[in-house]
């Protein structure tokens, strides 16, 4: 199991943690290995094999892990959607 990690500001983190918001939208950085991995998963329809970790940007000891449900690329954005049930690792 691989985990791709991103940080969210506290307002978004709290909504994401509470399953009010079950996705994150990121501007693609072609030099960032996370986006290279996401693109590879997208191109091969293997996103269901990966997990996303969202950390609170102001307190990195607060985080949660979710199984990726979908990856969508639109223009210079990447939208990562996850299943709503929390996974305990």
C-alpha cells in the first residue's frame, strides 16, 4: 500500500476529516513526484490501489488516511476524491 500525502489548511482539514468534503483539488506541478504518481495511476486506471493522507497544515500530527476513489485531471488541476469511511492504519 502506498500513501500520497498532502496538507490542508485547518478549515478544509476539519471538513475533510468530518467527511463533509471528500476531495482535494490541487494545481499540478509537473516536477512533483506525487503528481507523476497520480498521473501514472490515472493513465493505467489503478487509482483504486492507492491511499491519500491529509495532514493539518498547522499541526502535522493531525492526519487521516483514505482510499482513493477517483483521480481527475482538468487543465492544470488534479482532483482527488476518496471514499468517505476513515481508514485506521
